[in-house]
């Protein structure tokens, strides 16, 4: 029974979780591993979760597992892995971002602090509400709103006067 529910939940939330994990790791295989770990943890936690909170719970598990893995790596390993990682020929993100305007927008988002990148990604690309983000980042609603505003302002500065699609 739980395995059938897990399959349905994977169909519903799997893609969003993969995109979120990919935004953190910048590596498809690491992202897939994080999503697999999150759904494995969901199997044991499923009886205790409310239906409306599952997506938020999955995002939180993915983020926590990512941060745990980052802490385990030494500074040297982290630096070395960022210097030697070869990008795959065609990542899922590159397939989606074919238009030049989206590539410029993505590059502009990469100039932000990692916390702001994650906040903007979750709000605009993963459709998380400000209230959910405030819970995820352990901040007040107004702090979350202010950080999102400042991130958008920084994006406007980086992008200049070019016309871009709505995020």
C-alpha cells in the first residue's frame, strides 16, 4: 500500500524535487541521488505526514541532505570538485533554457548569494509561497519577503534595462 502511494507521490512531486535538487547541486547525478534519498525517507515518514505538507517536507529533506553532504566534504575536496567537474553535454536545465533571454536570466541569478539563489528558485520556479519559504529558512514572513525583494533588485541591476519574461 505504501509503495503504491509512494509511486503516485513520485509522479506528482518527482520532477519538482529533481529540479530543486539540481539547482542546489548543479549536477544531475547528485540531484537524482538526493531525490532518491528523500523519497526513501518519505517511505518511512509517510504515515505521519499530512497530504498538503509532503512537497514542502521533501524539499526540506533534499536541502538538509545536500547541506549534510557539503559539511562532510573538506574545503579542499569542495574546491577540487568545483575545479574539475565537467558539465554534461546536455543537462535538463540547458534543455529548458534554450532561449538567450533565459540564459541571461539564469546567469544573473547565479551572481546572487547562494541563499538568495535558493530563495528565488523556490519561489518562482518551484511555486513555494512566502509562508512556506519562511518556515524552510527559519525566518519571519517579513524577513523572507525582504530578502526576496532585495534579490529581485540585485537581478534588475545585473540585467539592466533588457526585457525579460516574468519569472
